[in-house]
C-alpha cells in the first residue's frame, strides 16, 4: 500500500488542532461528528449566506444540547483560536489513523493517544513526522532555495510533488493544499508573508536542517546552504548597483519596477518643471484608476519629514491623490506618522531594504535560474513492485 503524503484537506494550523484536542477530549467521536454535521446543515446558500463570524452569538442561536456544549468548549479553548464553524479540518486531521493522535477508549470517549500527548507538548520528533506526512518539509525545501516566492512560483514543483506522493491531483486542490500549508508555516513563524510573496525564516531553515538527514555531508543540506549564500551575495551586489548607478537611470529602474507591479502609463519625468516628482503612473484600485506620483532619492542619508511634505504638495500639480517616496537609505522615525497624517493624502514609504525586496519579488534587475535539477529516487515505487 502506498504511503501517501499531503493527506488532509482543509489543513489547519497546529495551534488550532491542539485547541480542538483539548476541547473535545472526553466526548465521544460520534458526538464531535454530530456537532460538525449540525453546523454543516445550517451553512445556507450563496443567495442566503449565514454569518458565522461571531461564535458567541450563533452557538446559542443555532445549536442545542451537546452540540452547543462542544462548540462552546472549542471556541473558549486557547483564547478563541478556533471558530467551531471551521473545525472540520481539525477533525479530519485528528481522526486519521496513521497520525495516531486520538483514540476512542473502552468507555467511548475520544482521548489523545500517547503520541497525541507528545504533539500537545510540541515534541519535535512528532511534529517533524507530521510535517513530513503533510508535505510541510517539502514546501520548506522549495522555499529554502529561493529569496522570495509567490504561490504561482511554487505551484509547478508543488504539483509535481503531489502527483508523485498524494491523491490530490487537480489544479484547484494543488492551490488549496499549498495555501493552507503556507498558512500553517506562517502561524509557526517558519515562513513570513510580505505582500503576495513568501520567505522562509531562520526558524524555518533551522527546522528544515534538523529534519534533513543528520549527516554533515548530506548533499541536499549542503546545496540549500550554498544556494542561500549565493542569493545573499547577489542581493548585496544588487544593493551596490542601485546605490552607485546614475540617478536618472535609477529613476528609470523604478519606472520598470512600477510597470512590473501592474502600474500603467508609467512616465519618468524630466529634470525640471515636475515639482520634485520623478515618476508618474496609474494604478487600478478596485474599479477606479488613480494617478500616483513617485519621488526617488538615491541617497544613504536619512530621509526626514520635509521630503514627505514636498511630495504631498506636488500631488495637485499632477492631479494625483497619493504618492510614494523611495530611497536607497532609511526614513527618520517620525516619517511613518507623517506619511499617514489624518486628513492628508497618503504617502507610501519604501526604504532601501524594501526596495530590494520589491525588485527581487518582481524580477526587476535580477534573473531567476533553474539550472539546478535535483533527482530523488522513488523508493516507494520499488517497494510497490510485486514479484510474479
């Protein structure tokens, strides 16, 4: 029998699973299932949706008896981390026999197993085993080889992994399983999200390093570390390039960045008569297209509030309602407050570090290489081959 991975649909965070375990311990498995069914039977329709955002209100209004008791315990456990409306994923995760987290006792109560107790205590061996079974470690490996990744960047390799190791095969299930596992990692501080992109954290790298074979000479671990070092070197080279390039070329680079981010009619202004504005573009906000002006400061000095006031004063000249101030340096501490001053046009602040992230995220000034191809022997295939 094939040992499938990426098993749980509606994959929850481990914090939610722990809350569910604590809340339902002592009830029967049937009672928990009945509570989930009672909620599901009241989900409504697209034409008549049901609001589930306030469990303090809807539990008493829509559930009775033991169903209400279980739902209330789930909601009250661990500071309201799990809305009972969304407990089905936790139920599936806990009820899979191969995970061995919960069991029904002779008196028909659902209780944590010895392995389940280790899970509640954050036992690393137990957590890493579950991570392996749910594809978490594979996802961390994909992220470890990249500086920043959008879900679309990860999806092809994630789908290839699913086709080899999971029953999830459709495009829709590939997207949903990827998103839910990224969310699990974000909740554990192993991945951080910045805009539409994801980055593995030092915590995630440490966790992945422990999960890889312990041998110091493990080639995959060495390769991932080498890729990280190389990417850091390239990032510093990019920083050096934008810090020393011609100011007008820098403005053109920012113009290309805006186009890559979806701005339209991007124009790099001439050196005079622009009221201090360097780049102008239009961006879609909802159903409205607005004009945004950008001022670019290629300088290592700290940017102070007068620069924000100057840019804000130029907005009417360009019939713009918001602006962006970009610098290769830093902003003074009080600039953040001035940029979002009540009643004034908003100004977005992008410092040198954030500019680097945006350039990398949008593939401006960098090229992504797919030159490294890793081959893994499919040992499961050899295990499944039968002798005549």
